[in-house]
C-alpha cells in the first residue's frame, strides 16, 4: 500500500474507465483477467499496480502481492485462481418477497423480551453468528430474539456489508454451508454475501483475490439453502464485465448487492457505479433484484434497470439510539426532535414510529414538481409591441 502521506491523492487512483491503461499493464500476465488500470495522468508516480507496493518489510503486510512469492501462491491456490468461472454452478434457491425498504438493527434497544416489530428486519451478517473460529455457528431463533429484543413477522435479512475485521471473520469458517442452514432454521430468509474490500491503493491481485472470495462465499451460502445476493464489489469497468459474465453463468443469482457507504460515497463515484450497475443489469439480460446500502438517491436512480431495488437502512435504529423522533417538516423532508424514554415500552414505540416514518418517506411515490411557468420564458427576446387597441402598430399589408 502507499505511504500515509500519499492518501490525499486517493481520487487520482480511481479507475476512470475506457482509455489507455498504465504502461506496465501491457506486460502483466494477469492483464486478461484484470483488464488493466485506467487512471488520470499520474506521471511517473504509477507505472503499474505494483507501484502501490511500498513495503520495506513485506512480512508485515497482509495484502496479496507477487513480491511475497510463497504467500502469493498460497492465496492464489486457496481461491482456485482469479477466474470466476471455476466456481461450480450453485443450487437454485427461491427468492423471497422483500419490501423495498428494510430497517437494519445493530443492537438491542428493547430488552430480552422479543416483540414483533416489523415484517422484515435486517442484521449485519456476523451479528447472527455465535462462537469463534471453528466453533462458530448461527444463532438460534430464540437467541436472535433475546439478543435483539425483536422478532420479524416474516423473517431476518442478513447484510454482509460490515467493517473489514467483521467481514474477514467469515472467510476462515470451515463450513459456511452448514452455518447458512442454521441461519435458515433460525428464521433468516435472505442475505447478502460479505463485502470483502477491493482496496484502492493495493496491487490488483488483492482485488482479484477479494472478488473471488466474494463469489465463493456466495456459492457456499446458497448451497446451504439461504437465498443470497451476490455482492458485486470492484474497482474497474472490467470488474463489472466479469461480474456480469459470472451472473449469466449462474442462474442461481437472483439478486445482487452493492454499497455506497465508503469509497463509493462521493458524487463522482456514485454516478460512475450507478452506470456500471445499470450496464451489468443490461448485460445479464434477465430480471434481477438489487440490494443497496448507503445511498437512497442511488437506489431510486437504479429502479429502472432492475426488477426491484431493496434499500437496507440503519437510520431508524441509529436515530432511536440517540433518542430522536422522526417527523416530516414543512418542506417535506425528514427531521428529528429530541425525546426522552425511560422504559423499554417507550423505546419500542420510538423505534416503531421511526421505522414507520422513514419507510413512508423512502417508498411513497414522489409527486412530480409543478413546472415553473417563468422557466419557459425567453428573457432575451424583446416583448411584442402593442398599441392601445391591443393590435400591432405596423401597417397592414392589405387595406381593410
């Protein structure tokens, strides 16, 4: 990875799509699967993706990098190479009916007594697990209810978008399919595969390793009978071309997932990734559901490209933890008022109210804005000349 003082140049290191790749990409043996990096003019700072490697002691680095030959070979073998097509065809699992907006919980506000709160509730994926290492298992239905104080009437939705330490907990698990079966038995009806990071300032080999791990975990979760959305993480246009090919070859992919929370949160990145996601849907050529985290406007913009767009939102829970009550202000926007809760019953009522208010704001059809009649006026044109009889002052061509 680059030195800390180079992080300020991060926007320069984002792939810009078509164009001439970096000079060093031409001789890379992984060019075909990688597609090359296309960056803004970085001068001599970056010659290839290996220019990101600045480690003085490679033994202290956990990035997948060819400059650590033994470790590189081992990481390459553990995922069966970078090619996504080496993953077997997964079993088909029926896609459940999902609402367009699902609240995400990240803790317990309500005590150990589980109460029905909503049709579908989401949890971060690892929050539904218990134990460590090889002893890791899925929580039971009772444990989920006691741990979070609620029970969904329809079922749990598990989100694989988490911080890196939590996400990395999934990969070493010895039997992901078994854990997926346990989660189904506990009431999970849907999940998104873990979002292994495609780090911006790292050799592309680390990105390719992360993408292959995403595909493998999706496969094993699906094999366990848990309908799982494939998280299509990537850095370049070519990454999304590869994901589209993978989805075409895997009929079991009924849904894909994406997040706009971290490196994809800027306006430029949102527009770029919305275009990539729309192109992916068109290239696959069949109906897909898209699950989005982090940007409601992006979710709305992608509705035309997908059969359904599901937005998973933690705002209702987070505002409730801060004891803020949602309301719609005079401008039609969501705002919050501070409130006091002294009992779990009041906290439950607050959370239920915030979920209801935010759902309406996210899913109600928006009334088209009434066009401003003055917006159509041409202020550069001279006004028509009229006389006192409301007729043009010019002489008539033909006598009356």
